[in-house]
C-alpha cells in the first residue's frame, strides 16, 4: 500500500504546477554588435515616425509589436539598437509608427499616399506619408539611395544607384558638374566628335553622320550638355561620312599628268589609271561631276601617272632575254623574249630609254622555244605554253609536231564554249587534248581564259562611307554588292582589289556610333 500512497501524493503535489514564460518588457532593449556604419532615416528614437536603419547591407524597419506599442530601431553611434516602446495615450500603432487614434464616430481610416518630392525622384529629398506614418528618402552609403514613392495610392520603395559620377547626400542624389567638348566646333565641312562629361568622367560620345546626301546630323555642345540638330550642307557640297564635302573634289587640282590622284563626286571616287604603257586616263572635275580625259605620255605611264622620257632608264637582264624600263624605283614596263608562233621570235631590247622589239623568223629546220630559235633534232612534240607563268589555260598557244628536221603539223588551242578551253599538250612525242573549264568569273576568249570584268567601287575603297561595288563587262553591270552591317558595331565592307575583283573587309564603327542597316554606314 505504501507505493500507491506515494504515487497519489506526487500527483496531488505536482499536477497543478505550470511553467510561465515572461514576455519581453515594453522597455526592454536589444543590442547588435557594432557594424562599420549605421544610419537612421527618421532621425533616431522617434516612435511617431516610421523609419529604417541601414547597417552595412541590412535594412531594419520600425514595426508594430501590438496595437499600442512599436518596435523602434535607432542608431547609437555606429551601433544599431531597438526598443519596444508603448504609444502615448490616445495613440495607436499602425504600419510601424504611433498615430493619433481616429474619433469614435469614424468607422474606418482613410488610407491616402502623399509625398513631397512628386514621385519617384532620386534627385530630390522627399518624405512620403502613408496611413499617418512618415517615410523619408535616405542614403545607403555614398552612391545608393532608398527612395520612397506613391503608386496607385500605395507606398512603394526601392534601393537604386545614383548613376555614373553622382553621389547621395542628405537623402537625394547629387549630379556632378556637366561639361562638353566638340572637336569640329559645328563646322559642317568637318566630321566631328562631341563628348559629354560628368565630373570628368565620359558619359557619352557621339559622331556626326549623314541623314541623306544633302543633310547631316550635327552633334554640338549647349550649356555643358550634348545636343544634336539637322544641318543642310552648303551649296556645291554633299554629305559623305558625316561631313559636307565638295560636289566635285579633285585631289591634284586639275589635269596634273605627273601626279597619280583621284576625283571624288557624288557617285564615288575615281582614280587616275594607265590604259597601257603610254596612255593615261586622267580624271578632272567638270561642273559638279568627274570626267575622264585620255592623255598620251611623252615617256611612259605607270601607277596612274606619266613619266617623262628623261626620267626613264632601260636595262636588259638574263642575257638579254628581259628588257626592263624603270623610273626611280618603279618598274614602268618589263618585257621578255617570247614566241609569237612556232617559227617567230619576239625579241625585246633596250633602245636609248625605251623598249623596242623585232620579229625574227626561224629557219625551216628550227622551231621557236622559250623566246629563241632552236634546231629541230628529231621527231618530237613541242608545247609553246607549257612554261607560261600564268598557266597554259590563260595563254592562247599551240603544239607543234616535228620530224627529223622539219615541222610535221601544228595543233592550236581553241574555245569550245564561253567557259571551256580545248587545250593541246605534249605526252612524250604525241599531242593530246584536254577540255578545261575556266576558273570562276572567267570566260574563254580567243583560245584562253581571261577575266573580262572591270571593278568599280562607289565609295573609293575600304572606308566607312555607304557604297557598292559593281563588276562591269563593257557598259553592263553583271554583279553588284553593297556594304552591309555584320552586327551593331561592324561594317561588312566590299571593295575592289588591285586585280579588279571584289574584296571583303570587316571594319569597326567609331566609338559612339552604330551600324545603320539601311545603307551599311556608321552613324
């Protein structure tokens, strides 16, 4: 019986005992470890204004603990602290602040959002009032701001950077001093670059560009800021690459036959060139456009200019098999002894300061080979273009078959159609034939593959002007390609190579410009 009595005694003694947890007293203080900095948007221990404390990267907002008390965060030096504080008599807690209780005859509160800085404006320090509580814009460090603003009669907030060169001060972003520079000082005849700075830091850079042939977009400075306007080009000029240039601009100022130059007009750039060893095609301005004038040089033509005979020197090389005409270090003309057919030698030689040639016929028991007459010594096959540096397909030639002391027969190359050559060649002592296709863009003309086109570039070469390239056969354009954008900052530039073919280059747009897909130019 004793154990039962003991158990009953324990139940009666302890069954009604309860463990109670004491709530946090209203004035109990919580303390955090000191951070590197502390800022309070409502100015300190102010229970009647909702505020926020910024500690490092953390943000702590005042909040209601109950209907009559508020959790108030505040700074004490560099240390964040918080208290639970009771609202004053006649006040109640709402949205993190103690506010005056509404009269007893009011059944509900009117929620209205108002602010002093007219919205989301980081450049003006403002205070937002919502449900009776105040929220002031506050700096978060040196370069960021906590901005309060109203949206659809509700409170919103965001943390945002002030931007390049700007700093936060007293709850507002402060812009640095703006300055501006213009390289062309609004001169329409020069392409210029205009740059705007903020506190010495580059904010933006823009380059002038053409709107059309007669108008350009001019960037300039106004009140320390970058601005732009449309400007008409002066009379007798047109817009090219962002500058107004003369309608016809002759780089050598007229017919200067001893200077290789070019003329630029609204259709493109036209460079002087040699038609042959003595004839120059010189471009000059006539009215508003470029025209070509044919001129016969007194000495020789090379690299788009004439040389006087007194400037020329002629010298023979390779035991007289090459005659070379030079002016200074420029090779004006070079000719090698060759065979015009199987029994005729073209013999080139220097005569004074010029190159001349004579036709020399071989004897009946000789054959022309490698620019000289050689004796026929037996049956054989002789291919006159086998050693041609440009390749047999590009030379109209023949194959001669010989007996012991004479020529038995001759086989001539020919064109089968526009792109196929019937090419004879030697296989031992026998003559054989191949049907060869001309390379792409070449045609078979007079028993040889030739490139029949002349290349014309409207913008004069590799530059950032909008342009196009055309391959011309006589007066007919058989192919045209235009400059285009490869991406936002690069131009796929088409141009003419030195051998009249189409070349391609990738050109970067200048800083501050982008590629315009309408014409492949940088603007």
